[in-house]
């Protein structure tokens, strides 16, 4: 069922911006899959380009799929997390229109994530998840090795235009994103169980 959103109109001559410090914690493992140059070549060709004997180890293949910063620490890119929130907008309405449709969204006009790279905070080291995946161009199946974080959390800041969207709706969006959209590969939005999360910290400041 769609929720009912409230998008107000800013008062002329006034501005009301707030920052919301948010922490989310994974309730299911996070499966990462950075789209590498070799993956692009394979996807375009519709097959694996290297011979079996030339394949890197499963660990090396998985490591290549991590998003990392300059210090080589694992991160989630801002666009990935923001896309998660935008996709949650399809469950909410502003009047008769959804906040997010197949082609557009109202959310970028009133909501942003401050950090460009969000570190993945974790206690246990990531492990290699190996499972078959389908190649869309051929319909064939191959084994894919991806990094999996059994425990994970993210800390980030949402910049909100309070004249256009209320903080309570932002909270509903983040909660819905954690339950219905998820992060990473094989998440709920892709008919999988991975990447679900809950909010553990929510602090708003003007």
C-alpha cells in the first residue's frame, strides 16, 4: 500500500534547511558488486573473455568487486545509497502522484546525501559469496564471486529542504528503503534477501 507524503511549498523569502545524521545497520548481509571493466567487456560480448586457466582466484575476483576509497577501505558510493532512497519514493504519494515514478522523482529537489563516499563499518572481514548468475544476453549461467559483509553499518548525513519536505517523511523513506529496496546485489528490489537495514541513529539539526 502506498503511503501519503507531504510536500509543502516554501514560504516566500524564507529558507529552512536541516541536516539529519543517520546511522543504518544491516539486518541481512550486504553483497557488493562494483561493475568492473572486465565485467563490462564480458557483458558486451555475452561470454567470459578469459580462459579458465587465466581466471583469478575467487577471492581476487570478489575483491575486484569491492567499492573502495583512496585508502583501499570498503565504501558505498553516494549515488548507490541515494538511488536506494529515491526508489523508496515509489511507495509514497504527493497528492495523486508518486514521489518516484519509472522516469522521474521529486526527491532530488529537496533531499541530498552530503558524503560522496560512505565507509562500510564492519567487525568481521568480508567473505566470498559464490553463486550462479544468469547472463542476460545468452541466458546462460556462470558462477559469480562477490564480497559479502555479514555485519555492516553506514553513517551519513541527509541535507533536507524543510520548506519542501518534512523530516517525518524522510524518516519514512529511509525506513521503507531498508525494508523494501535494500542495498547492493540481490536485494529486495531485485527479488533477493540481501542488503536490508534498519535505522539505529537519527539526529536532526538546523
